[in-house]
C-alpha cells in the first residue's frame, strides 16, 4: 500500500479524484446522461453531484425488462476514474466513466447500471496501443487451474504462528481453475494484453503523460466501425454493498483554515485510490492532531464510511483506530484484513463453549460402532513441513490381484460443528481460513483446526473416507464412502514424500524421516508412496488426455527472520511430484463426492463450476497470438493446455516465454464458483472448464473451507447418517454466494500479503536484479514479468537516462526503440529495441514512499548480470 499521491492536494477543495477540476460545459452537477441537470440549485439547497438512486421497484422492473443491467463493479486500480462491469453476454466489459457515473458505488459492489445513449459511449481508437478497455482485472484462477496443496511458507521457528504457504487458494480450488497464482496482488491491475499494469498508483507526477486514448464520441465519429465503441453506462442503484466500506490511509488537515468544516472535520486520504476521500470528525482524531499534524504523517489509520450524500464529493466516515507506522508488517497486515472484511477477532466464549470441554478429548465409545475402524491400516499425511491443520490422509493397500485399495481420509469436521450452533454460524460467516505470509487467520478455533480435527500421527481421529479399488492405471473398479476412524502412522512433508519418489529402490535413512508408528515400517510407507505416485501419474496423464488445463504461475515463498519477522529472502515455490500426487487423489475424491451427492440430491447438491473464459478477452488473445506468429489453439481447455506444453522448447528463453504466455492466458479465465444444483436449470453450466469434468465440488479441506463442511453434511445425509441439512435450494445458494465472496476476499488478502512482504524485501535487501521478459509495449512504457520473482512491473521510459525513445508498430507488433545517453563523453550511444518477448535485465528498487518499488531497465551491456543460464536466484529456487 502506498502513500496517497501528494499531488492530490493541489486540486481545488471539493473536487473528487477522477473528476476534472475544470468544470465542464454542463457544470459539476450535471449527470453524465443529462445535458440539463435536473438538480437546478434551489435557493439555499446545495447542488447535487450524484443522481438519486432509483427505487427498488423501478430497478427490479428494469432488470426484468432488460433496460437495466446488473454486475459487480471493478474500478481500475491504476486509473481510478475508470470502472467496468462485466457484460452479461461475455462480450467487452461495460465502461463507467468517472466518479459521478459511478454514483458512490465502491469496488466489488453489486450494482445496477443504465446504458448511456450511444453518442456518449467510449471510443476506442484502433491505433491506440493502450488498450485498457477491460479494466482492473485481478487474475482469478481457481486453484484447480493452478495446483493446490502448496506448502506453507517457511517461517523458520516463528513463534506460534504457523508458517504458511501461500496456499494456492486461488479463487478456486485445488488446482481447479487451471491456475495457481499468488502474485496477483503484485499484479492487481489492468490485465489487458498489450498492457499489464502492475503496480499501484503510477498516477504520480513521474508517470508519462500520454493522451488518453479514449474520448467521447465526436460528431463525425459515428462513421467509425461499430467495433471501436465500448458500451458505457451509469450506476443507478447499489444492490449489495459488497465492499467493506473500511479503508486504511492517512489523516490530513483540511486546506481551508477559515472554513466552517475546518473546525469540525479532518480529511482522511485512503491508500487505495479507488475509495473516496472521507471527512472524519475531529473528535475521533488524536487529541493533538490539529496542533501537531506532522507527527501523524506516517501513521496508518482505519476509517469506515458511514454516509455519502448526493451533494458531497467526499464521504463521511468514522475513524476506527490507529494502526501504527506505515510500512511495518503488522499495521499494514491489519489494514489489509480490515479493508477486505476478514474477521480476525478472537472467538467468543459462546463459540468456544461449543467445543469439547473435558480435555484431553477422546473418541466416545459409541462412535466405534458407527464407523469403519481403519486404525490398523497404513495411513499417513503429506503436507507442507510447517502445516498444523492436517485435513487429509492417504492410504494404499496392494491387493492379491495386483490392484490397490486406495483411501482418501478427510478430517470429520462436521462432527465437531453442530448445525445451527454459534460455532457453525461463525464458521459460516468466516467461510475460509486466510493464509497470510506470516500467519493464518483460522476459520475454526485453534483447538479444532490444530488439535482435535487435525490428523496428527499416532492418535485416533474421526474421518470421512472415500475408498476405491483402483487398477495400477487408475481405473476405478469400486468405490465406498463412509465415516471412519484412523490412526495416522506418520506425518510426511512434501520433501519427505519427494525423496521417497526420487529414490524408489534405496531405503531412506531413518534419521531423514519423521517418526513412524511401531506397527508400520518405513519400507511399508515408502512402498505406499511409490504405489500412489504410480497411480497418480496415470490419473494425471489421463486427465490431460481427457482435456484438462493447467496454468502454473510463479509463486513466491519467503524465509522470515524468526526474531524480527522480516523477510530474509524469497524463492519461487517449486511444484513437484509429491504435490501432484496429493492433488490427484484430492481431485478424485472431490469428483466422486460431487457425483454421489448430486445423484442423491439433484436439487440440493453444493457443487463447484468453472465457466469458460470471457469471450471478448479470449478473442483478443487469439488475435494477439496470431499477430505474434504463435501456434496456439484456444478452442478448448485441453487444446490450450496442449499448445502451452508443446509450443515451447525447454531452453531458458522458451521457458520464460511460456511463463509470459501462461500469464496472458490466465487473464480471460473466470473464477470457479460454488453453487446449489437446484438453482441452475441448465446442467451444461455445471461443468468445470479447467478440469474439463461435468461435476466437481470441494470435500477435502473442511478445516479451512466452510463449503467442504456443507458438502460433508450432504454426503452424510446421502449415506443415511442423518437428515438432509435444513436448507432450501435458495438458502444453500445464498451460502454458496457468501463462500464465493469470502474466498475471493481471502485470495486478494493473500496476494496483498505477498505483495507487502515482497515490497519490504526490496526495501530491506534491494535493489534486486533479475532477468525479465516483456509482456506488453506502450508508447512511453512497457510491462515486464520479472522472472526471478514472478512479479509484474511497468518500466517507464522517462525514468531511464535516455536520449530519446520512439514507439512504432512493425506490422501489428508494437516496438519501442530506446536510445541511451552515452555513459561517458565520446562513447557511442547505445540503441535498444524492446518488443514483446524481449529478454531484458531489470533492477527493482524501493521508492521513497513507504512500500512502493519500481523497476528500472539496466543499460544493455552493463556488468553485474550474467546470462540467463548461469545465474543463481537471490535466495535459492528455480528461475523460470
């Protein structure tokens, strides 16, 4: 999070950001669709800036008749006067221009818009290269697209907060959406092909001034081909205020000392420029703020918007609390959590009273008669080395006929969370655990998620199991679901399992393995891992033959100093065979449970769908690949996967290019969503695009996801263990929607946490050098993917010691020619051509503003960076 832009104070007071301070021909109060403002100022009444919202009745009538459109508002973090809602038909987004047209809605709100007359639509000039017509995309890859079970991050010996991985909690699950992306926070920007803005707020003074490529239609522009118009609209109603209405930022005195307002209010300036500035009562502010405002210039505060009147450019708010110094981990983290509405308070005594009281807790004797007893079986967990919430365990028993009995055993969380209890309500409200770099905000009290439910070794645990008879090729011959009791014989880390896979014939020395229960041997566990790995490889191969897609994106993991908590280094997390082994069986279990619950309760199953990519963005990408001469097939998920795996060699340049293309392919992807099967009539919409399967759900992580708890209850009812949960389809859909919202928020928070730690790393250990690949070229800047760290940045020409720079299109490919100032007199000037897929060398360096860093291009031929092949990444970890 950066400091607010100091230039903002130069505007006349009362001009909202994103509204020109020069009053246009229609006056400030004119609404975008009105030549004559309806709000002629009546004597003594302030002129309205915003239109009055429509009535509820008119809105529902307009939505029914199709004269109004609803959608989730996205505000471009780079250009906060631009906002968009998705077009219902999957075509180009609908554009909402300026603060007035946005009518007090905030990012993420569910809004209703009315299209403006065509002559007010946005014109997109065909030759413009800043095609930011689909604003503010934050990448939304479901986990299934990107790989689940990522390790938790190593926070060596860090107090009692679990070292967390930046778990691939994409907005989807296990790797469903086809992508695993944790860098979006660093990304968080307009994701348009030729552009990829990735670092907040380059609206500062040093940003290149470029003529805005979009203008309102002039009289003669009607002759333009239709394709160059973007439908534009204004907000007429807010259906649901999804934005938390909380923001972090800084306090300032009002500029006009003589005004009446100055005696009553201070001005709160949010770090997130998408939130308006806010008047806060001086009585909320620190006592000496008015006399010593400078003492507070670096203090982060949290403010909540309480009202925003039609006649005011600024909202009214309440100062909630002072967080501490900007740029420090804990204040910044608390700010992120609050802005995204994450509940990180302690669990109430009412909730804790729902937990078993007499500790140590033991399984009641009657449970043994209700469950299949698997305690003698060789069952084990494979997790990140620092994980404490162990949801899932595996087993693999060879059968006499050469087949295997394979089990996935999931913590029976629903046993401990009675439906309708205060514990159930708080878990439903939180909906997901939130994984930050330095800690986890758990969905359930720690007694449950780290002790009673967690499948620790050598203790009896309650589980819900799916057990199959599988051939060595992964063909399912039989399947069984049921409640079980297990006793895990050991807790393997991904590293342990990986070393077993890599040494199939050698015994692993005992000292390199965790303790194993005396009933089982390390050889037995080793063989089970090898058998599971063999089947997983076959399952995976078959999934991709059947048309699945995976978009692996670079993910950062940090090592933290255990005393200060500051990042010491970072590396790109490597996704290996041991991760893939676990992922395959989790996918298999999730699919099995989806089919079982949907077969039994066709109207009440909680499933997870992944819609196909957005048509407009996909078409842009197809066009781009054709221009670049890349043989990519986007006709289906499987075709795209094959293009990505086959098009590239395995030399370093090809791998880097694949990384960039994977990143581009992620942009049109949609979020995967939980839904209730009774609410969607068309079963083709149930499909999961990335996994390319008809039915999917989440069953395997009930400790950290509430959707899985609901699915456990449905499965229990399907098996006759209890009644169907007391939910109508609509009520279940409401819960599904809430799970989707919280999952999205948790993903953003996770990304912002990664971004925070990376910015601190640059500040503490920078400048950092890396090879980078160009993924977009504009006329005064270009975007790069920094290969060593997986972050995206924009490099501005005016920040480089250039004699000149020149932009041109060669054919359809954009190209920037940079002419560097000679380093010494008499030396030749160096010319460098930058185009898409150029490899360049960049330096990431901290800016003076708290936690902002920029990317500077290294002069060609400068010492200090070796070729891509021989370079060691800063803190270990593969490079591309």
